[in-house]
């Protein structure tokens, strides 16, 4: 789908859900579309695969939305993570709720000082996949910690998500992740305050794709 059309569909869907959109000059909207290819086309969303879409969206001076970054990612935990001992102790691996989270992340580092990331700094509700079926169906909601936005590692292209995500949002390609961080740092709210808390929205790619579009 043509990028501007897709951007407009995303905005229309978020408005239909009552989600907040940041429209001031330079403000960045972090959005994930679960089960989407790079052009927004829905895919089968198989478990343990990098088959989600991460985008950054902002508004032009004329008020129209534009996608300024897109990347292959996962918003879902990997297979190894789902069956890990840690997941069992937690009552199931974390699967982020498809919703909007406001002011939940700050720019910092994921595990090591050479891995810049958005790090969770406020409560985030997740579904606990207790029955390990890679779905949210009938899974209760609870608070989680350590739900970050990070990358894999330099030079590495994973076929499976594995342990790269236990509920985090993870960009597959390291270069895409670094671009994601670089763009976030241009947000005037962050430049005014380095402790600025970013928000993120998690959307069902099929529901966005099927939304009627009117120019």
C-alpha cells in the first residue's frame, strides 16, 4: 500500500479507538502493527518469527501523517522464551496487550551500555501465556517489568525470535534499531528533557488493513 495512504489508515484506526496522537511539529508516534509485512499487508503471524511491523509516524505542517521509519520486528515473545523456566515462574511469558501505553518508556540501555533502547519506566499490562499456545485468548492481564524496545545484535539476522523477546518489542536488523533510536532523539520533547517518557501503540494489522479509506 502507498505509504501516505497507509499512514492515514493507521491514524483513522487510532482515532476510532480513541488513542492519543502526537501532532505537534517533530513529535514522534511509536506504533507497532502485529502480523504485518513492511508495506502493511497482513501476514499469517506465525509464532516465533519476526513478522510484525514497527513504524514511526509524525505529522507534516499541513496536518497529514507520514511514516518516517519502518522496520521488521517482533512484538511477541519467542518460542524458547515461551517455554523457558523463567516464563513458568512468572505464570506465563509476557505478551503485550494490543492497546496504547502512555508515558511508559525512557531512552536508556538494554542490559549493556552498548545497546541503546527504550526502557520501561512505568507499569505495562501484559497477557501471561500460561498455556503456551502463543495466543492471548483467555489469558489474564497483569503487570510486567523489563518490557523494552531493543534490537538483536550487530551483524546478526535471526530466523527465530527465540530468547530475543520475553515480551519486548525487538527490531530484527541492528541498523534499523539504531535508526529508530536516532529518530526518537530528534523529538523536541526529548531534546527539551532527556528524561521524557515515550508512549507506544500496539495495533492489530488486520483491523487496520480492513479499515475503509477515504482520501
